[in-house]
């Protein structure tokens, strides 16, 4: 099921906050105590930016669909 524009906007807000934390070095990659460590999967800034861009496109499509104006893309021709 497709997400609503409000759900995508909420996710984008979280993604912008995560990007800010990653850019300022506040995002934790590893935590542990004693000899035990847990390593977390962290996206690079490039990966995070690409994901944010995809979600912004999804938001534009969801908003267009909710307004009754579905967004269509041009058909590419290749020879």
C-alpha cells in the first residue's frame, strides 16, 4: 500500500534530523562496554542524500495523487 503524503513528510523530517546528526558527527556507529561491542549500520552522507532525494520525489508524487493530478514522466526513446 502506498504511503500518504503526511507519512512521507514525517519520514523526511526524521531523515533531515539524521542527516544533521551524521554531518555533525553526533551519530553513534559503535557502542559497548568492556569486551562487548555492538556496531550499527550507518549510511554515508552520499547514501543518505540519495535516499532523501528519492523520498522527496515520492512525496511530490503522493501530493499530486492526493490533489487529483497524478504526475507522469516522459517516455524515453533509445536508439
